[in-house]
């Protein structure tokens, strides 16, 4: 290269130094370079430890002795399992060294093959789905954490404005919309109607459809009534003036446990510290959900419920731990209506926290 060589911008190109060249820099320059290098190393360390869920979770999980530091959990877009999203958003799982990935499912029945096949490690689901699968030996399950239980208004039977149905006893022989047969919703319907002298025939008296379609079915008269969970009772009352004729949060089904998180017994046995970490994070989230402001913040993040509607909803409870006596009541009702053929021992199904 000649002494007058230039780059594409017309600037002279300085000749490269040979390996034997000596470079002399002022001490202040060397000090600034050392300070810059130290800052760069510090920043690199912060990035390595503070970004990336799976990496940071795996590192802290190993430090805490977790058998598995990243797990996949089945989630439903309903208010019942708000604690899962809250524990993720508030870093409660991270504090336990656990990274939780979610997979959206529609029912507990959908979760069972995924748990059995290993694509889900833990999943939310309603108790009847767990108990029926356990009795039929479809899967060997353990209840890891409680999630949601009944309170007044949380799940109700509504009829359209102007209906001749004025009370629960008038539901005898009527067509009632349910999201699915032989599940928690129909269990609550059976038990709620019994004190009013109404015996439900699920095949004749119920029509299966998703919750979001029930308002239209009430409006066009294709069903006489609908049993659904929040936010649908509140929305339907606002939209078409629907009236509640049976509140399943009262009477024989008051305080009824609705759903929980479950894992296979094999997963629970092989990963006791991981399961315990999950339980601790969920228990902390359950306590936080007592605050209406927390519910308003978290629920719209994983459901389609608008934030402005959340304060108007009637919520159930978010229990910290399963209640054996209440779960035994669920199994008794299941036996009475034919969902279970024999008594089910609850204690062995629970992973003690």
C-alpha cells in the first residue's frame, strides 16, 4: 500500500503496525481502559444472571436442590387459576428457583393424557375429572395444590328476562345449557337442585355448549336456562337482563372445592423438592388474590375478561391448602349421582406441603 492510499471516504489509511511495534500510552489512558473493562465485565455478569427465564431458573434451581428447575403447567383461561399467572408475574416461582412455562388447555379431562404422556408436569383441573380418572385407573394422580372453591355468585343458573322460571323448582324438565356433562358444573347442578325436589336427567335436561355461547342460546330460546361461572353470569345480566334462579355458592354446595393442580404420582415422587417449591409459590399467590386490586391486575393478562369488568365479578375463594373434609363431600356427591362407583380415599391423593 502506498503512502497516499485512502479509503472510500477519501480519508488516508494509516499503515498497520507490525508485531514488533511498541505502543506507548499515557497512564491515565491505561486507567480508563481498565475501568471500562471492569464495567463491561460487570455488565456481562448481570446480563448472564438476569435474563432468560430457563437459564436463570436452572441455575438457581440447582442451587436450591430442585430435581427439575423448569416445568410445564396446564393453564385454563378462567378466574379459577389466577394464582398460576400471578406467581409467574410476581416472580414467586423464580424466588423458589423454578421456571414455569404454561400451556393453555380447556378442561381437566384434556390435561390427563398430557400429564400421562409427560408433555405437562402439573396441570389445573376440576376435582371430578381428577377423581373419575383415578377411580378408573386411567392415571395415578396426586393433588399438589388447591386452587379455587365456591362462594355465593361464583357459579349460578340464569334464565332470560321475562322467563316463566322464577325459582329453582321451576327448572324441573327444562333444558339447561352446561359446558360439559359429568363434570363439576353438572355436579353442582345436581346437588343444587336436589333440595328443591328437582331430579336432573343429564341426557334429557342438559344441552352441551361452551360458556361464551350460552347468552345467545338464552336470548334465542334454544335453552331455558344456563349454568355458568363468572364472568358469564355478570355479563349476561348486563347484556340481556338475565336473572339468577339458583346460586350454587349457597346451600349444599357452599364452600365446595372446585379445582386444583395435580401431577402424576410418579412425577411427585421423583421431584419432591420441585413440587414443594411449586406449592410454596402458589400458596403465596393465593394470599395475594384476596386483594381485589391484584385480581383486577392479573386476570385480564391470561383471560379475555376486560379489566373494567373484573371488579364487578363475584369471586370464589383461593384456599392455601386442600380441605380433606370438603373434598370427601365432593366424592360423596359424586357417588350419589353416579360419577363414582365406590368411596375414594382422599388422604393418599394429597401431596403434603
